[in-house]
């Protein structure tokens, strides 16, 4: 009976996993298929070809867009980790008036849709003269309410004795954060880093608004304009190739760090 339950459980889990992964596998296979095979929705094409990728590369500057996305996502991730951990530390380990109020305001901002702040942010970018610059793609995303929450909870889970011992040894607050506490919350850092990188990499709407020069466009922005702007010439295979090219870095990143991501999600709780 136990063996039957185990077989049934693994069968259901396998079916669920296949249902999630099948669309991505089909997208990869379709991007390597001739155009006439894609409409038939078969998984394995009659012949494999890289013509769709060659056509995509010849029509849009995908290499420059890849560099732009990598640069912007790396900058946003790095500064988000630094600034959010500093705020999270202040809210968890420093005693000052209004600390809880500030924390609740930060939590409240997580409930606001991005569209509400879209116009005010754009007006600020125009006033600062940052439209069509990398600053408009990085500065608004250098800190995250969700990252602050995660760092606050991670720091609250560490013993106060570690911080007290570091202060006795003469460490400043910044040194405590980055040299004493960071090594003890690696899963949280990696999880926040992955989520920040993914959010920046996949952002489409904001770059479409603040960037108009093609040499500054990110991959999601360029791929979106390529797919709906006419350059793909209604070729589904070319659109799928651009989608695969866009999704691959995120998949690779997650595969390398999934252990830490799952560990952080399993151990991080809400502590008062």
C-alpha cells in the first residue's frame, strides 16, 4: 500500500513538472524549427535549423541589448543588496523613534501598483534630464521594499550577541553589516539577488517609456519592439528565437543558485 501511494505521488509530481516545463521545451524546439513546422504544434521538427536565430541577429542589435540588460541588471542588483540590507539592518537592530512606523510604510508601498508611481517617476526623470540615459534605468530600482523586508527578517533571526561582540571589538555599523552579518545570511542574499536580477532583466514597460535610443535599449524592450513593431515580419519562429534568447540567462542563473533560493524561502519567516 505504501509503495502504491509513493508511485501515485511521484506520478502526479512528474505530470505537474512536465506540465510546467513543456511550454518552455516546445518554445526551444519551435525556435529551431522551419516556419512550416511551427503551426503543426509538434514537439520535434522535421529538421533542425538555426535560421530563426540568424534572422533575429541580422535584424536587431541583440548583442548590444544583451550588454545593456546585463549592465543594468547587475547595477540594480548590486545596489539593491547594499542599500536594502542597510535599511533592513537599521529596522531590525537599531533603536530609534518611528522605526516601526517606517517599516509599516515600507510594507504599504509593496501594495501599490507600479502604474501609480509611473507618471511621477517619469516626470522626475525628465526634470533630472535622465531620459535616454542609463541613470533612468538604474536609480529608481536601487532599493526594494521586498528586499528590505527579507533582510530585516534575516537579521532578526541572528543572535544579538554577534553584533554586541563586533561592537566591543570596535566595528562600525557598516562593517558589522557587510563583514559580520552578510556571511551568515548567504541564502537570503542570493535569493534577493536572484529576484532583483530577474525583476530588472524582465522589466519592459519602464524602459519603453524612458529609453528611445536603440543603442541604450535593453533586451526585453528590444525584443518587444521587434515582436510587435514589424521587424519580425510575422515570422513566429524568429519571435520564439528572441524569446528563448531573452529567457536563457534567467534559467541558467536559477539553475546555479536554486539550492540557496529554496533554502532561504524555507527558513525565512516573519518575526516581530
